[in-house]
């Protein structure tokens, strides 16, 4: 069992909390298994993105309480992977009974060995392992399989990872454990899938530090770790070349969210955090929540080719329509009709079902997009004079673009006062804009460093 608690915003009552990283707390009843023994747990996995199995710890070596690594993912032919599950490893340095254990680990999308710290803002998970008390035997390596409550999307073929173990040996206090530590194999590991670029170890510069500096490098070492998910193709658009991020939103930091968006819950509710934006309203509500990119925020580049991609699902069906994503020139004022600004694309659900409407030289094209109530991955492409729509890796439409309708803004929900519902509750997991123009200056949500390893 695991539980994820987002931040709820009710009408004008808004409460947010700052966080140094995108932190997600949840519980898991998974069991530790000694490496080499058969496991009984079943992960929600399909493809092994990375796998490195450590040997047992060497009694003549010391092992840090915090460790990090830079990984070469197994999806080297793709630009992206989605990670849904992890297999964490631990070294038991003493024979002990740990009455309570939490796993704390982070994933980063880029790395620069010359930066301080080596890793920057990341997706951080803290997992309360409810199956303990747990018994450990000195000199053994253990693993535990954990399904993540939110998907982590990589931005390239390399990924940063770091971890520590928090344990209570029986005194009622959880602290960074020196008895149960990350499985940093000092003799190195030949990964089954993927590869290891670098390893880091921090014996205790700060109480719970998971950041590293170049001096923390541990030569020839690597961490035991497995990542499971799906390899993806980031730029699905026909003819896309040299694309880079122009805008990213992962809905994992409410404070920064409100720096990017004008969010009005109106007569409904919106929930932000742990990788989700959820919008809903009672059937009697006269107006649905409305989220629009702030006027000062550069979202879609003013020239060149671009792609807008998002992952979302409608979690209910109603007769009063609202959108999971709308691309327009400018954004409607709250209370005005959506048609008050030129609209290039509208991904929408109402009593007629789930449709995508897009403007082309042939006029407005209505595309029946199938089921909207299951999670879907949509891309709107404006490349080399053509507009394309993609859903879950399959192209739905390709038409000649109408330059006068080139969008510059994004919005979600519905600004109009409609009288009543029922509405279509919607959950949006991620939004990103990529294009072939130089990276824009608005990088609040950027998770990476300036250059990759070895490029300086």
C-alpha cells in the first residue's frame, strides 16, 4: 500500500509549501530479499531500463552512508524513458533488527562534474517501509522492489541517482543508518542493462545530504540499482530535428507553479503536487477551475518548429465541457468564453465525448481521439509548415499549418461561467514544450545542468 498526498486548493483559499526538491512521500509493504534468493513480490514493470546487481560487501572495505551514481540507461536508442518502479539495494554491515526503515532516494535528469553541487533539483522519494521490523545478516546484500506513486520521465539517455537508508534499530529514532547503507560496490559492477558513468560517496558531510561535489567521486565503484518502465521517443513529430526544452511543468512544486500560471479554482477545486494537477468541480458549480500561463511567461517560441506534449486523463464524464489542454494566441480572461481568443488546438471533453480540435488551412479539424478517461500522451506538432496530432505514439492527423493561427499560450480547464455542470474532472501529469530555437530564459522547472559529463 502506498499513499500520495497532494496540496488541495479550495476556491480562494490557497495554501502552499516550499520544497528544496520535488519530494514525494508514500508507504510500501514490500519486503527485503537477500540477493540471490528468489523474490515473491511482483512489480508493475515491463521493460528493464537499467539493472546493476551488486556483490556482497567486502569486510575489508568501508562504505558511505550516502551514495550517488551517474547512469547510462539501457534505452540508448531513445531520447526518453518513463520509470515506474525501482529495485533498491542495501548492504548490511552488521547483524541487526531494524524496527523501522525509510528509503530516501533521488533521480536527476542531467549531470555536470564541474558544477557545485554535482546534482541539482531532483525528483525525491521517501518511502516508509511498513513490513519492518526486518532482520539483516552482516556481510549480505539485500534488495527491495518498490512501485513509484508517480512516473519519473528522463530527458535523455543518462540519469543521476542517489540514496540513503533511514533506520530505527530499536530506540524509537529514525536516523541515517551506518548499519544499512547503499550498495556501493567498490569493485564495480558490470550492469546487466545500461552502464555506470561515475559513482559518488558521502560519508557524512551533512546530516541527510544527497548532493555531491566532484571530490566525492569513488573511482571504479558503482551502485546496485534496477529501474523499470518504458523507453519512449521524446520528439514524435515528423521531421523534428535538434529540439530542446523551451518549457517544462511537472506539477511538483506549488510555489513555483504559481510563478508560471494564473490559477483560479472558481467554484471547483484544484490540487497540485507530487507530479499532478487535478481539476474538478461539483455538478452544481457554475464555473470550472481555470489555469492559464501568465502573460509574462514565454511558453511557445515565437518562431521555428515546436512541439507541445502533455500526459493527462479525464477521471469522469460530464455534459459541461472543459479542456485538458488548449493552445491559443493569448489566453481568455477568467469569466469570458474560450472563443474570445484565437484558438489553434483544443483537447476537450463534453457530452459528445473526447475530441481534439485544431486549426489548419483546411479549416477547423475535429479529430475523434478515442477514450479520454484513460491516461494518454498527446503531442501537438508544428514542424516544417505542417500540423500533426499524436496520441500514445500513433499519428491522428497531419495537415498544412495556418501561420496566422500559430499559438503562443497554453491554458487548462474552462474560464466561462456556464451555469452548472456536471463537469469533466481531469488530471494532468506533465506538460512540456520543445523546439529548435535556442533555449529560452524561463527555466524555473529545468532539472539539469548546463553541460553533460565530459563536454567541457
